[in-house]
C-alpha cells in the first residue's frame, strides 16, 4: 500500500476535499488554443477550413454533401465511396496506388449520413500532389462498367453481409425518428435490393450532382491557408461550380415511433429522442451524454456514469449514450446490445437512470465529473483528425462555421444540475424513437419501458 507520505502535496490537498472541484474548474486555455479550431476561408469559390500546428504530416479531405441523407436511390452514396481513387481520365487506379505508396501517403473514403469524405494523409511537403489528386478524383473519375462489376459491386455485397444488429437498430431508430433523409440507412442492409437501383451510370449521375464547388468543402489539418491557396486555385479549376442536378435538401422533421425487427444471433435496442444539431447551443446535451456515459474509462472500475451502473445487473449487455448531430437536427440515443434477456434488463435500467436525472437525483460530484467528461469529449473530437475534419467540413457545406472549441468549452462550464434535470425531463415528455432488433419475444416494447412513442 502506498504511504500517505509518498503522495505529492497537491494529491494530499485533493484527498482532503475540494480538490476534485478545483481540478474540474481548471481552465483549458492551453488546450483550446487557436490550433484546436479550424479557420474558414474561400479559395477560388471553394469553401476551405484549415489549421496548422507546423507538424511534419498533413491530413487533407474533400467533404461533399453526399451522405445517405441526400441519395435519391439506395446505395448511391456507398457506390460513390467505393469508386474513389479508381481510374480517372489522367491516371489509372494502379498508378494512383503506386504514386501514393512511393510518397508514403494514405488514401481513404468513407461516409456519414450527411457527408461523403475523400481523405489523404501524407508528408507535409507532398501537399501539391495530393491536392491535385483529390481534385482529379472528384472531377475526372471515369465510372467504368468493368470496375463497377468487378470491384465496386463485390465490395458492397461484402459490406452488406457485415451489418450487425446494433447497426440495424441505429438505422431503424433514425428511420422512425426522421422517416426519409436522415432516416435513410447508413449502409444498405442484406435485404436492401441494391441491384435494382445501383449501376455505374446512376453513380456517375450522383457524382455530377455531388461533386461541385457549391456542394463541397476542403478541410486541411497541418497546412497553412497560404499553401492551400497556392494549390487549390489551379487544381480545382476543372471542378464544376454547380450542377444542374439538384439534391433533395428538404428540412428534417422529427416524428418518433417504434419499430421491431426479428433477427437471429444478436440483439440490440436503441432508445432515441430529439437531440442537438451541429450548430445548436445546447451544452447540457453534451454533459448529459457524459453523465449517462456507458463503458468505464478506468480499468476494473464500473465508473461514475449512470449507464455503466445501470447495466451492472445485466453483465451480458453493453450500453452507451451518444448525440448524433446533423446540420438541422440531432438524435440523442441510448444504444444497447448483447443477449436478449440482458438487453431487456439494461433497457429498463437505462430508462430508470434517465428518469432519475429528470427527477433531480444526480449528485453535484457526478455533475462535475460529467462536465469534465464532456470537456474531454469535445477536445478529443477536435484533435481526432477524422472526426474533426468531418465536423468542420459538414459545418461549412451546411452554411455554418467550424467548431469553435474555446466557445464550446466555456458553454459547458455553465451547465448545472438543474439544467440537466430540465433537459432529461424534456426528453422523457416528448416522443421517443425506439428500435428493437433480435429476439422479439424477449426484447421490450416502448410501452414496457414507460416511453411515449
């Protein structure tokens, strides 16, 4: 056992009381410096956001408003994603691969419900090459029949087979919450008749509607605005200013409801409520996510979060709270997966935990911990290059501004137990969106959980 004399003076003061609150109130000015936030600008008609810490590597991404929310037919977003870095009018896919590998670069493509992202990670001095390559991909990809049949189609079928119960439940919760648009599945399920809608011609048409200057943003982490201006202006000349084909950008509307899907082998329940959108000033939602939490951040400890305590009686279940933020809406969700009996028990206990917050049953200490967790989540988001790039780009293409970390941190400090109580109460008084996937004989109905749908 460690003797008390071995502890530092600061640790001893913390143990005597008051130390935790002082630590939680500590300023984050150093962490939330200018480097933490992306700076927006416009270069040759292209919306650009960048930040530069002077490091040796750069992450450059094109974020297009072409996520599954905007696809007119199922599978077009994932089809466009899989066509990234294939043959263009100037280079073959093999040449692109070899050149990128010779420069030590990494090329990836992925999508969210609102955005399609083409990203390159590379050494700082190779910015000209990868800026040119990304511009070439969105303006000169060939969308050939043989690549679709031999590569793209097979990849889509393979990924369809990997969609699990948790992903199906989250998609289903979005569907009952928003119906169309944000309610479209993030990835086609094995039962989606993709072949009826998807071919190289439809993907090419979707690319024309998605890849134009009015519908994309360029986000860089590790490049100066002057360097970006030097290379974006010449290389993006061939990118169309806009497209005659317009994507459906109807405003999202929250509906709520319940859906149940039978599935063998795995089980999941998602309990959703209206959440905070990307630009919303609702810091209490972020703190509520931290308070409900899920998995413990400390090994061998259940942690302070309410969901980690709630699932203690259901060891075969995993529960996690999250706020899925979009340009004009959000979905606050509790995601639960595991064996059917444990998922049922965990769902019941999770709703009880949320009700305890609405009744003011949260200690001041837990509020302090939740605010600290929300701060960490925010700073982690801004530092994680993938999440930070997408967040900044999605804000730009929806007409907003990149995340201002210092402002958000300050807002989190204003959250109190009373604000959390009001936020939880508002969620429970509204309509929930509940999706159950798995053994429906065991999994609960929304009514069993005491929720309105």
